[in-house]
C-alpha cells in the first residue's frame, strides 16, 4: 500500500490517499476543510498516467469541519462512494453551523452526499486492501479509526504525544478513555497516521504519551486495563 499525506486547511488537518499498488485503486481518508485536497488530486491527475489516482471511496473519521468540510468540493470531480460512521450522522448535519462555531461563515454551504454508514467492524475492500472501521467515540459521538494491515488512521483520537479534545459540543471524556483503551491494545508496531501532526506508532505512544499512562500502569502490574 502506498500512503500519501496531504496537510491542508486552516486547521492543518491530515488527509490520506491510500493506493493499492496491485490494482492501482485508491481511497481517501478525510477531506480537509475546503478545496485544497481537491486541488492536490487534480494536480496529480494532470501529471503522468502512473500518478492518476483511481479513487473508489472516501472515508471520514468524523464530521468536524476540518476533516469533512471539503467533501462537497471533492464530490464535484470524484464519483467515489462516501462512508461516514453511522453515529456521526447528526454531527454531519451540523457542518454548516460549525463554521459559525469557529467564526468562519464560509463553511456555511452544503455538506455533500453520504452513501454508506459504517458500524464497528465493517470492512471495505479496495483492490487487495481491507479497510476496517473501528468505532472510537469520544472526540465526537461517532468518531472512528480505519485499520489497514499494520496502519491505523486515527483521526482526532490519538496524536503523537497527545489525544483529541473532548470539550467540543457532543464530546465525551469517558467514551474517549474506552476508545483509547481499544486502540492501544493493537500491536506496538502498528503505525499511527493521525488527523493532525506527525506519524507515530502504538508502542511509542504507550511508552511516552502522557494521556496513556493507564496503559503503562497496567503493563507494570500485569493486570488488564480493559473495563
Ligand atoms: Zn475533530
């Protein structure tokens, strides 16, 4: 799998283009807030044929404007199936209003089209890639991560050295703890591609992330930390 990262928009959100090298088929994870990702994809399409991505699906980790606000622009040029976590439906409807929360009226525009709602454990096949949806609420009601082999696309759940905030509307600190407990149980070598900032691994975060001290304590005692 080839992973290309695009950091876009006012909030510097990371969007990912995954390409299955066997079939040449691609998928996008998160769209950014505006037209930047669409412009990047267009520029690639105008390059050599080898770089022309055949994008079959768009996956959203959650429906905050910095991750999903660009959907409507992308859908003008792409005919990809768009997948949203089922529990994120209500948040998706607030996309135009979120611009007002952040004082940016330019986000007051249509949200785009959702073709499929995802539930925990759903697997979506793109060429030879199995993209598994893991429900990880807390930062937002339906937030989810996508696991592809040993690569986790963690949205705003887990960052290098930090975690997503839970103080935004519809955030839930307790759900966040349970979601973090789920993903830190993944193998330590799992690569983490976050919604903001640099990549990391589950092992590095369990060792150093101040918000994951519960996992270190459990490792010290040998007791399970799942609740
Ligand atoms: Zn967010």
